[in-house]
């Protein structure tokens, strides 16, 4: 999930600015100017800037000097924009070379703005504020592409992408991967009896309950389609995946959503199919998905409100 809910700064104070300059006085001045509004990191060379940008806590925006020994600002920008993990970090060049040719060079490399030295403090703050806001808006739009509009959990597109990524990782590491399919029992009868508005409310509550049942950051729950949901559980063998399935059952039972038209239970229930693989060259992601679907079908045939699982 968190792969599609980017960590957007909720307020300016939660945004991190990386200031890159080889002159200590400039680093001190910029840090003093920004520290009351933002979290500030500093780097006195291009190499250190790249290390910070590629860390587990990258900055939300970079103020980058052009003229530095070793790797200059242009090369730092070029490298950051050439990497998928850092290409979306806004870069503002700080430079005394405020001519058209240098500005054109910076924009062609992907910089979003130029601030000329000596700079006006009010202008610096205003430009940073604008670009932080733009980044927040851009990230939010990217997130919406992967979020189901009704339930506000990851959608099928996010699910498919995560499933493929975790399969590739499991092949590389040799770790088990479990795929779980979850279906609300007799949901058509629920809709027919209570109406589609109540049906939508039911889907939202089920989605939130399922999502609350997974604790590890790597575990993923998304909407598969209609009244079906799915979970991708990396580094999880079949026994542990079946345990997670029981958490799903318990989480839903705790909601006690009335379903008077159900032949299974007076409250909404789910059926679950679980499949686990140790991905290798003789297996496929599609086979894992198909096995989970077969197990879901078996759970339905076994009387619903239950789980069936298998190893691939």
C-alpha cells in the first residue's frame, strides 16, 4: 500500500530541503533562513548530495549550487534525473551565473527553477513554498491513479504492479510469496435486499477491515474488482498466509454487518483462497494467481465463510 501512498509533507514543517553548496558560509546562511519552516539537510559536495538523495529518507526539494569541485551541480542534476527513485525530486539551482545560457542548461537537465546569488530571502522562501506545493499536488495525482475511488485502498492497477514486483523479488531472493483472494459471500443478495448505497458502504467497511488486519509494511491489500479483494504477502509461507486469512475472517466478523438474505450467516462473511509459491524458473506468477482463484472456488463450494489454501 505505502508504495502508492507517497509520504507527502502534511505541512511545510514536515518537508525536507537539501542544501548543496561547497561554501560553509552559504550552507549556514541558507540553513538559518529555512530551519524555522522546513527540515534542513546540508551537503558540501556533489557526492554527498547524491548519497543523501539516494538514502531511505530523500529530500522533498534540493537547492543545488552549480560551481563545486568534483561533481558539479549540473552533473548531480543529470544523475538524479536519470534515476527512477530520484527523478521527481524538484531541483532549484543556486548560482551566480545568472545568464541565459546557464539557465537554459539547467532547465534542459530537469531543474524547476533558478535563484541567482546574491539572493533575496523573501524570494527564496516564496519559490521554495511554491515548488513544495506543486510537488505535493503532483504526488497526490499520482497516488489517485493507484487508489480505488470508492474504498480508498489500492486498486487493481496497484495490485497487479505490486504482485509483479514482489514476484521478481521472490525469484531473486528465493523467499516464499503468498497470494490471497477474498470474496464477500452472497454480495448480490446483499445489494438486492439493502440497496446499492448500502452495498457501497459495506465494501468500504470490508476494505478498511481487511487493510487493518495486515501489520507489516510489505504486506499489501487491494481491491481486486467488484466484491473481491486481494492480498500480496511477501516472505510468507502457506501456514502464515492461512493465519493472516483467519485474521481477515475475524476482522470482518467483528464488524457484524447485518446480512439477513445470507444462507451462511446473519452477518456479512467472506470466502478466501490462498496460494503460496517459492518462485522459480518452473513456475509463473499466473499459476500462483490461478491457484488462489481455484482455492477461492473451493472455499465457496465448502460452504463459504471459510478458507482453502494450497502450495504451487
